[in-house]
C-alpha cells in the first residue's frame, strides 16, 4: 500500500476517534446537566413541600441545596430568595439578611433585586423594639426603604416603603423626644434644645412636632431668650392654634389666660419648617 494512502487512512482514523470522543463527552455533559436539573427540581419541590407544612427551617436548607446543585440555572437565584423568605417567616432575621446580602452580591442583575432590598428592610423593621433600645435596626431599615423609594419608585415595594418610613420617622422622633424630656428634667438646657430642634427640623410631619415647638417656647422663655421663644410660638400658633400645646405656650406669655373652646384642630399637613422658614429669620 502506498505510503500516502496509509497516511490518509491514519488521518481519517484520528479524526473519527476525535469526533467520536467529542460527541461522547458532549453527551456525558448533557446527561450530567439533565441529572443536575432533575436533582435541583426535586430539591426545590421538597423545599416547597416543607414550606407548605411550615417546616420553614428545613425548607430554607432545601432551597439552598437546590441553588448549590445547579448554580448556573435560572432557578438558582429564585432558590436563594426562597431560602431567605423561609428564614424570615420563622423570625431568623439575621440569617435572612445574611443570605439576602449574598444574593445581591451573587446575582446583582437579577430582576428580583428590589425584592431582596425590600426584604432586608422588612427584616430590620421587624427587629425594631422601641425608642429606648438599639437604634441600629431602625437606621438600617430606613436606609433600605429610602433606597427603594429613590431607585425603584414605580414599584409596589416603594409604596409600602413610604408607609414604613412614616412609622420609622415616628419612632425616631419619639426617641428624640424621650431624650429631650430627659435632658429638660435635669436642666440640661442645651442638650434638650438640640433634641427638640432636631424634631422640628427633621421630623416635622410626626405627631411630636407640636410638643417640640412648645418645649422650645418654654425653655427659651425660661432662659430669658424671649425673641427665640416668640419665634417658636409664632410657628406653633400659625399651624396649631387650636391645639393643646399652643394653649400651653400661650400661657407662658399670658399667665392669666383661660382656655376657650375654639373648635376642631386644623393641622397643616406640609412640613412646618419648609413652609414657614421665614418666621425663623
């Protein structure tokens, strides 16, 4: 047999073996992929079943298992979110937050990123106790809700975040009020004034604005700062003339004042300082 024919046959044989190996390897990879998908779907289904019967901790573990089985699948980020949700509903807020932060780093372009931010905010919100305790969860939940409102304004999450922010601001204002009263009782006038001013400037749409204005009238008058006292009294009178705190402030300047029934209170819904800043000039 001529040498060139033998070489030709050998080349064909090598090509045949190479193509066969490539096909076999592709088939093995395909089988492996389908096997992983099947395992993942089974794990995900088991997780859903456990969630259905309120076995939430094991549900979270199964969702995480499903994610690890096939991390390239579109179901992987969904599994991570479901694990976080499972932690959340059993009040394991720290675990939920940790897993959600991992989700944001691992799947930064996922369509459900806004939900992850929202659930982190809710976890911190649920960790809030009262104005006398740790303020960290309050601030972190506020940060997340503000992020959602600013970056995802047209979502349902933004709508609920605005509602949650109102409640958070009430809590923060109540903390300021608690500290301000504490300082005032101990005659620490500067510290008290600073706290009341913070309410006036940053929480003027909360229920504490009237008392904060009155206390500033009261303290400034007591310190002999009559003009300052009058400025706060004007703001209080302009917005809450029929309110109980205005009546108390009026008594500061008019000791013989007797209360009269002036009808229902009409509160200005807009920020006091924004609209009446000129009264402080």
